[in-house]
């Protein structure tokens, strides 16, 4: 039996959004030959940690706020598996999310899933084209690339470009575009919303330029930044 670890890191999220997300991930249809583990990281957020303690939901906790991608690297380091499927804590997965993602990872070693953009109430927003979101990757490819950079923005997109270069397969060929697999909530508290680390901001542009230059030079493997995590059950 192989293992797919669903990796979810959260910070300062609304309780009802968190619980809806977790509920959708717990209700995933089975994939033959796989077991699923849902692994949750709380990036040094007291209120979210208290919520999970009340709900008796196990989670990982660092000694300081380290950012999304360091949390992901750290949880993967402590929980090796065959496949890692990343998921945002404010989104809702359709029941067949993993059933579509896992075969794509088995075929290519990497994929990104298509989603339906929604407002904060989960009302669908028209999209001009298919949109690629959360990453799923095999352990083999993850180890070849060394994980995610520790910056606060763009590192998932960078990882996708490094995977494409490593595998010598266009990103579009590896992306699960046949249908949306989850609802993505777009809101002002999102990591990608306009602000200090948001898409289009100065920090985002600086990191993007730096990391794209590394990819263009063929520097695909990195030394991942990880931290010690406390497991609270």
C-alpha cells in the first residue's frame, strides 16, 4: 500500500473555512493502492492552535512564524510518503480530487490541479481560462529538487518550473486541466492577495525574478530550509 500525504499549512484562518477545508479532505474518494494521511501545520498562530486543540485535531507547530514553504518542507521531512499533495486551508476539495491528482503524479511525477475561483462566500467567479493551483509531487521528484525555497511568495510556482525543467516536460502537459478539482477561495487575507507578499507586489516580483534566473541557469536542486516542529495531538 502506497501513501499520499495531504500537506496543509495554515495561519490566521477563519475557523469555519478551516473546518470546511478539513472536512472536504477527510471525505476524499479512495484511490486503489493508496492510503491518505492528512497532515496539518499551524504556522505559529495561537488562535488557530487553540481551535484545533478544542476540536481534537492533531497538528504541527513551530517555535516561530516561519512561512508557508518552510512549514511544508518541515512536515515532509518528518513524514516521508510516496506522494505529497499540497492544499490551502481556505479551499474546498471535491471528493474526487485525489483520484484525479494521483494518476497524474504516477504518470509524470508532478502535477498541478485546476480549480474554480470563488469569492469569500464560495460563490464561483468567472475565470477567463483554466487555472492551475495546488501542487502534488512524488517523493522521488521532491528529493531531486530538494524542496521549496524559504521565501514568503512565489515558491510553489518556482517549484513547478523546476519540476518542468527537471522532467523536460512542458508544465501544461502535466497539469490536471480536464476539469476543476477544487474551489479556491479568493479573499483579502490570502497569501496571494495584494499586500506585502501578494502577487504583483514588490516582494513577489523580486523573488520571482531571482528564482526564475536560477531556473534559467539550470540550478534546479536546492538545500531545503526546515525547522523542528512540535506535534500536538
